[in-house]
C-alpha cells in the first residue's frame, strides 16, 4: 500500500494527532474497512476513535495494534501517530554481537573473510 508516509514521508505538519486520524482514514479506505472493524481489530473502544478524530494522542500499544491490523511496520504507525519522530524511526545498520552467533554462522563468516584475502 502506498500512503503519504511510505511514499515520500510525512511533513512535520502531518506528524500530529490529526495526521494520525488522516493516516487511519487512508488505510481504512485502502482496505475497505470500517471504523468498527478498526476498533475491533486494534482492540480499542470506539470512544478512542472519537478521541483520535478530535486530535487525541495514540499510545505506543495502540499504534502497534493498528500496525498489526493494517499489516504495516510498527515504526510507520508510531511515526504517523506522533509517538516517535521520523528520525527516531530511521533504521540503522547494527553489527551482530559475535557471542550471539551460532557456530555455523561464525564459520561461514570466517570462510567469507578468508575468500576475500
């Protein structure tokens, strides 16, 4: 699915609670879902939807539940909800801790390095 967030990012003005409601509405329309289905699927009261429509903030747990319902990244939903910023959601390459790698993974890494010598 192509939302403003996934196809070009949200502007700072859109990274607000009203941006959250717009995000929800766009995803509901794209999936042919109702607000009732959103409430049931995300396990929130319908009154919470009304609160969001009026600009109320979503919790981390609510954003996660919405992400699971829509099949999108939890980070995407949290940015749309204004829970975290785009910068906080930016993925960074992290090197694995060698102590956590299995024997086969370590051997494969050594083979790869020795081939490149």
